[in-house]
C-alpha cells in the first residue's frame, strides 16, 4: 500500500493537519502536501477513469506533466473540472471528486469499453458508426459523448466567485524556472547588473536538484538553493515570483505568465489568478526536463509511476507510493529511486534494467544495498486491475514470453528524460535530436529571433539537454553571462563546483519488450489521457500516415489537456520505427502555448459584471435610466429605444412618442452622433474626396446631407456636414460610425495625402446634442429665449451659434423626421441641465422624449435611409436613389471609379422602393421576394428584400422599404414576400402581397419641415 | 445646482489607490507642426516653455502636455477657456493650426497612493516603471478596454483622462483593480 513514512517530507509540516474530502470521504493531510501526495499517503491510489476505455487510473507523476490525476475541485461557485491533483496545493476544507465514471469510481460500467478495445482502434470514429446516416446524430454521438470525456462542466447558472486581473511588466531579462539552473542564470545576470524577473511555477525554489542529490560547492543542493535564493532576494535588481508559470512565449519578447495567487487559500482577499503580460528584452528558459514512461503492457495500472515522481513523493512529502516497488529502467538515474526507497526502509524486489549490461556506479551502489538487478530484462506485463499486484518479467529482446513474476504494489519506471523545450519552441525555436541522450534539445543556432533578427530566447540547464548537475550549472552560468552581455553588461560565468555519481549511457527503449506481441502492444499506453496505445500508432503508420502531425490528429496522441508531455517522444519514436525512418526525420508536433492549461478567468481578467465591456453613456444617461428607458444597443452605447410609461408595451410607447412628436413636440437625445471637425486650407478639397457630394462649395452657415463611400464604392456612412468657417467643417456621422470615420479620414490624411494641410479632431463627446422636434419646436425655443430662431434668421438647413436659456448653444435647423426640427449642440457638461430646461419649458406642449424606434419609424415614414438597414456593405448610393447626392462636377471622390465598374453600373440592380402591403399588415423584417425558378444551387430565385419595416401610427398601416430588382421602374406593381411563419422544410410559400410605391410615405413635398 | 456638471462628478473610491473624479477642466487641443516657429510662437503666446517629447510643462493652474508629434493638450481653468482660445486664435491668425475646445469631451481622474504604478500597470500595456515613465511624463495608451491618457504628476499621483462617455467604466475598472488584496508589489514595494 502507499503510505506516509515515519519521517521525511521537506515541504510538509506535520504539526499542521489539514482536512479534505475525496468522493465524499474524509481525509487528512499536512500543510505543504499536494492533493496527490495527501491521497497517496492515505493509500488512495485509484483516482479516475480513462477517457475512452474507462480504465482505472492513478497518479503517474508529481508535477504539471500528470496525465491521469485530474479531479473535480471545489463546489458551487468555485467548482472546476480537470484540476491536476499533483499541482493542487492542499488547503483545509478542500473538496474533490473523481471524473468520468459511472456509477462509481470502483465499479464502472463503462469499463466494458476496455473489453471492446479491439473494436475501438485509432480513428474508429472515422470508420464506424457511418451507417445509417441518421444514427450518428441521434444514437451514436449521444452515446459516445456520454461515455467519453473527463470532467463535468460547471453548472450553467454558477458564477465564478473569484476575481482575476492582468498585469503588464517590462523587464530586461525574464528567467522562467526556479530550479538550480534558473537560480544560477538569474544570479549570474543580476550580478552583472541586469534587471531580472525570475518566475517559478511551484511554490518552491530549487526544482528537483534537492531530491536528486549530489553536492554544489560542497553543500547539499537544498542548502545551496536556500543560500542562492537569499542572495537573489537581497538584490534590488531581481524580482522573484513563485506560483507563476511561464505559459507562452510570443513575438517581440512577449511572454505570458500565469500567477496563481489564492488557489492554495480559496476565499482569501485579492484576485485568484493574475495573467502577466511581460515584455522581456531577453528570455532564459530554465524549465528542466520531464521523465518519460516506458511502454509496456499495463503501464497505466494504478501504482505504475515515473521513477522520479516516486523519489519526489518520498523526499518532498514523506510518502511512499508502495511497500514493494519494482524499478524498471533504461538508464542509471532510476537507480536513485531504488536506492532511496531501500534507504527509507522499503522493499525493492528488483531493478529491471533493459540494458544488456545494466548500469554503472549507481547499479553497484544498489547491489551493495542488496537490491537484485535484472539486466537485459523487461516487463512483459503488469499484473492487477485497480492496483498493481505484480509484474511479469521477460527478455527485453523477445516478444514477451514470461520468465518470472514478481509480486509488488508499485512500479517505478524510467524511459529517460525529455528537456522541456516548449517555451523555447513557442515562438519558432527549432530543435535538434541528441543522439546520445535520445531526446530533442533546443538548437541555439535556430533560436527564436526578435525584431533585430537576433535570438531573444536561450535555454539553459536540463531544458537545454544538460541533465547532470555539473553540466546543468555550467550551462546556466554560461547562459546568464551571455544574456547579460547581450543586455550590455559585462559578465563572467562562474560555475559552482558540483559533484554527482557518474552515470553510464542510456539505451533507447521505445517498446518493452522490443518485439512485444500484439496483445501486449494493445495494453501498452503511450498517451494516458487520450487512451492511445502503441498498437494505435502502428496501425496509423500501416494505414499510410507518415506525418507526425497527421498521426497526432488521427490517433489523438498528445491532444489532451496535458498536450502529450509524457507521450509525444515515445509516440513519435514508435511512429519512426513503424515507418523505418530516423526519429529526427519524423520530427515533433508543434509546441503551442499555454504550457499547461490556464483559467478562462485569467484570460478575461477584470472584464466581468459591470466592467465586462465599456458602456458609453451620454450626459443624459442618468435621466434615461430614471425614466424607464428600454434600451437599444448601438455600438457600445445604450440608447433609449422608447420610454414605456405605466403598463405600456414598447409598441404602445413608440406609437405614443411618434404621435406626440408629430402633433406637438418631441425630444431626442442625439448625443451619440459622431462629430468630426475638419480644418485647414485643404479641408474643402479633402471633404470633396471623402464625400460623394460637393462640400467645398457649401456656404458658411449652411448644412448639407452627405454620403461617404469606401474605395470599393459601397456606402459607408452618412450625415449632415456643416460649414463652420472659411477653413473648417463639422462632419456628423452615424452613432456607431464616429470612430471608424475618424480613423478612415486619418488613414487617408496620414498615408495618402500626407502633404494636404488638414487637421481633424473628434468632437463627438464634447457636445450633448438634443433634437427638438415637432410643430411646436420653435415656440419652445422662443420661450427659452436668447437667440433668433425665426425662419428668416435660421432657415431650413441653416445653423447659428447663440444662447438659449442662458446656455451657449449651436443650433442646426435639420430634420430627420420630416417635422420642424432643431438639433441643439450644448457643451456636454451642460447637457443634463439643458435637457431639464427643455422638459420644464416644454411641458405646456406635452413635450415627449422619444427613443430610437420612434426616430426610425419617423425617418422611414419620410423615406430616409438608415446606414445598416438600407445599406449592408454591398449597397451603393445609386441603389438607394441617392444620385442627387453624388456630384457630377467632381473629378474624383472615394468610390467613384468603383461605381463605374460594370457590376455597379449595370441597369438591373436591386433598387430602393417603398412597399405597401395590400392588407395593411407589417412585412416581416428582412424577408425576401421570391421569383420564379431556381438557381444553379437549387435555391429559389429572389427579386428583392425588405430593408426596413414598421407599423406607422401616422398612416395607421404597415410601411416598408426594400431593395427590389428594377424597383423604381415597377411602381404600382404588386409582388409577394415570404411571410414570417414560412416553414423552411416545405416547398409551398406563405406570402404577403405588397405594392411597389414611392418610399416617401409622409409629406412627400417636405412642407412640414420647412416652416 | 450649477448647470455645469463634470462626468462622474463626486465619484471617489479608496483602495490600494484613491480614485477621484476631477471637477470640470479646461482642455484645449492644439494640432500643429512642432517646428521652431510654432514652438516659439506658442511659448510666447502662453508664456510657457514647450514640452519635450512625451513630457509636460506646468505653470500654476495651467499645463501643456505633449500628446503626439503634431498634437498638444493645454490644460487651463474651465472658465478661462474662451479667453485663452481667443488669444491663441489671434496669435496664430493665418497659421495652419487647429485649436479646439475639448473641455467637455473627457472625464478626468486623480489617482493617487503608494500602489499607483502597480495598479496602472494592470490596465495599460505601457511601461509604468520609473525608468519607463518618469514623473511629469504623459502617455497615450489604453485603460483596460478604452483609450486613455496618463500624466504622472508626482511619484504617487497621476491624472488619468478618458473619453467622457466611458468615465463610469474607467472609474469602476480602476476601483475594482485597486481593491485590497490586489497588491502586486512589483513596481510599488
């Protein structure tokens, strides 16, 4: 059984007990435990069921590479699936449970899948369940989805209890990894004067050197780590952050760091995770190496672990994963595990060493301790189901014939080590195959390069392929000095004296035994998380998959949330063998960020709740809120749609607002309209290019409606342009278009016409703008007093500066409703007060604030177009009958040439018309007018569509505008539109008949607005 | 009640930094080339030195902020704007320049406290370290999701400006990120 040892555990404090639960059972651990070490200490070896076959699975590793020990963590608002037990620090009250089992962890019906494993090979979902076709959607997929998968999603109504944030840091040197290599590299560079940020994903400094032994400068590695950490902490130019993982390296020295602040103390004040967005001039990756499993049958049975992880549990947490542990290896390092276990008083029945001659000095040391070593042997298969009960031994060179069985309750395996090259590779760093160590290592000559073409990422220590302590430190000191030099500091590399027992060479073992029988290969797992076996990769190769990237996707090797940290190298070695190609030629799959999964909360940062996104507010927003506005989303604005009163429906409110405005007086908050000042000697010439109309000839004191097209000729924006002075114009844009139009203008000014003397300024937010609309509008302004608003002083399409009710104003006599109308611009700080004055003074005329829907209906009654309704990015002004706004006198304007192209100039385009239903009903929005026959794709032909459609309370019937083929030539014709209740699956149409009419429904002569 | 109401008037929050909405502030945007002629002309007209790139010049209740290679922001008392506009327009009569009153277009905040640099580094990708952002400097960047300007007035006080419509958002974002427990202790020890 796995158990807590009588002593030991350099991370644990045995005076502090911590209670937690797993699958409802109460457990006790110690402060400093991980969830994995605490469960192991309590002999909870079985932790979950596998993704596909529901095989029992236990802890394999001790760090972020763990593929199996994924649990549901927390409850309610703090529930999260797929949390790695090995990187979850234990805290009091922790609640966890296992995943992907039914009905229970110990008895799982889905394990039947395992019996069917031979029918579920690589790519089975591409080959089976194909017939009958409808069964996929209704039977196969639901069943497979039920059976496969790992954690459950949080409850849809649950809301994350924590907060998150981002942080931007700019540093000279970022060192990722706080093991001995990272510490020494950081110290070397910092002593030379570089500013250093050193980050470490765990809560502890020193990495695995204190576990693996040897000496540094005559000290235990742990003591050297303490001394070095203290030295670094005393340096003002060094910042150190633990519990912070380097998640990804990107162009231009951009690195994402993932800091876990309160995962180990949920509910503590402050953000839970902080996403660091780091700009580093240089990056050193000192990310260590990860041990590889060996591929033998049953290598996934709970109790089979990485040899280094077994050491970690003993040394760091004082936990023995088994009483009797068989060690199986192809290298010397795993002997350290056997020696350590033996010294801790535990039984090691045998070391199975696949190398014919076994190992070197460490083997001798093990033998001296009385451990039996079996060179040239392998494990044929692991015995036991939910727990290792023994191993069957065979010759490594054979096919798996059993020579012996050894009873044991744990297996410590080591297939060698793979440097963690992920961060080096994220931004284009290339790898080379190390033929001696049998791993991929960073190729310094092809490191990621920055904007200057020079490398900005260097790997050092084990991450650079230097696995032994002396080599690791030598490499780290060199890297620290070299990078300090690149940063302009003079540095010398001083390597501390390190001593370790020398190791004899590793022998590559990609399959155990070498010629394993088919039944063994079907149980030899490469990817634990996605249940990919040796036989699956070999099958893929037989079926013609040669590319490692294709094989990955076909077999799902390395595609789980661990991204193949344990399986990639073993898998591609099997593929290389099956293809008869050298491993370096097969290559690796792409390493992509993040290194391990990071929370969505960290990515979202502070953006949730009220600050999920900015909501733009006009100066009158408080009033709208207080007066029960229903909202319409317009870009990031919330504009009042209407203001329902009492029990009014929205529809009733809109009708009331329109009627009140047309009959007496309405009021609109138009502050969101874009207002861009264009000024300079070339401003007129510039606006003649921006607009289809002639703007340079507009007299001072006048307004003109203008159209803006993009260079493809399509209508982009519209609005009223005002001539303020000899050299300045004010361009009104749509509410959503202000920023875009301003950017569009600056683009042309800065990139194309850089020598034109024009300045722009976005004045959108400088002014509150209020439309006073209706037959009594002038009376209201006269009552407020302060300026002459008579038709003589302020005619239609004129403007004037002045004062109203002691407020400085600019009044534009323009109308988007067809009524007598003034749009009044007020300095924004005075907007709210002026709105109040209008309401107060207008009470005698039943002044009625109206919203965007009333605005829309009134403009539609007048046949005015709306950008985004009548235009959709494919419509040109000519389609909308706006030829009158397109100057014929100008040589050029943006879009002119495009509008002369054949497709734009052809006669049979869909053009704007009014539509009047024969029965007075309202046409459905966006509906189409079908035409006889079908097109080449078998779709019904069409001849038009509705762009705007409303109930007109003024005309007491439905009105609409639409684009219809040759529309203006077909006045009076009746055509059919599809009705809203159209059943798509049926061929017969439900239609509504409408007559093509002039789009100006109301006051076609414009008499009401010009009084 | 005065007719003049600054955005977020009276808003104030205290956390790791104090965030306070400022009363109405006169803001005149100047767009012009920064040749010697223009520098001299403007300095003479205002009686103020011309700011360095990314810098500012302060004179009592007035300040001149460098905003871009062809843009400056002149801060004056709110009630003084008309007079200053008039004299500047007179001084630059016939010159190619845009002098625009934007006093109502932005929300201004004073943010202060020992954690100032760290809290600002949560919302802007600009380097907020002392060597990257010395006292007196101005940066145009963003504040979380909106455009923002930062003027570092002292080691622990900055003036932050955003467009007026997003003043409430900026206030909420800064206040949220300044909640206790969010100390970073990276730039501010």
